[in-house]
C-alpha cells in the first residue's frame, strides 16, 4: 500500500470512527475467497465479531470486509475447488476435476451467466453492500491497529497457496472477467487504489505496438481515458460516501 493510498484510507477510517459511527464495535463480513480463514483466526483472538458469509445487516456496528482483485478471486476459486475432494468441490467445477484441462480451458467451458449465478461465490458488489469499510489483506494490520486492536502477525499463519497444477489465467481470460465483473473492478479500484485496469490496457497497447511496429492513437487515447477515470476515482476516494456512490 503506497503512501497516497494509505493517507486516503486513514482519512476515511477517521471519518468513520469519529463522525459516522463513533463508539461502534467492528463486525467482519467474510467475502469468500479473500483469505477469510486467516482473518477470522486473528479476529477471534481479538474478540471481534464475524458474521461469516452473510451480507451485512444495517446498524450492527462498523462493518468491514476484505476484498481482492476480482480476476484473482475467480482464479483462486477455480484453483481451490479443482483440488478439493469430489464431495466438497463446487458443482460448477466438479466436472473438470478428473480431466486434464488447464484453467483457461476450464473457464471457457463455463458461461458468463453460470459465473454470475454462482451463489457461494457471488460478486464484490453483493458482499460490500451495507459494508462501512473495505480493505485489502495488506491493510488488515493497519486497520485493526487504527481501531485499537494490536496483534502479532507472526502468531498467525496463512494457509499455504495451492499449487497451480492447471496453470493460470491468460490475458484473454483476465479481460473476460474484467468485463464480466466490471462493477466489482470499480469497487476494487476505489477501495484499494488499484491501477489494474490501466495496467492491463497499457500492456495491451505495448503488445499491439510490438506487433504493428507503430503507435496506435486510438488505443493510446483509451489508455489516457482510463488514467483520467482512475484519477477521478482517487479524488472521490478522499471524501467517499459509500452509501450514495454505489446506489
């Protein structure tokens, strides 16, 4: 988390703690596939309430959740379930367990609508509804410390990452899920300060230039447009009103 994003986060946390919901206890909403097991261990040691995989009710405290890059979250979901025993594997992924298909081939067999209807997973727009604060996993310690909860990170170990025996998402697959979860990307960018969309468009532009051996003004204008949109998002981040922005 860079200094600019950290200052913006502190500014918003201060607003929430001192003005919006003073003296309210923290309540955790566990967004699936955002390292929730690790977070819950820490919160249990601090006696901070978790409501699990449930949407945040209104007025139960200062609700917060951990969010992740939407494309990475989809990749983690598929990779997680492809390694699960058959009875524990999600029904959407189960047919591919005993195949030799790679990740990109697996998701190509699944329609966009099937992903959107995936209830145990759902989108960030669903999980962040009524949530007061969204953080990324690297902000967890700073956020809890800000609210007066100290803990030793070395006392809690994250689950080891699963081996990607079926490979990872290629650029086309990433772009597919960026488009499919475009509202999630807006949410993720605004809360995390991520320039992911800009970076991907920039990478596409460089790839195009390498092939064509010349600049493409239309693509360059699109990159500039995305950069400007991201700048406006960061400016909004400094005084965000979550309730009104995502209505």
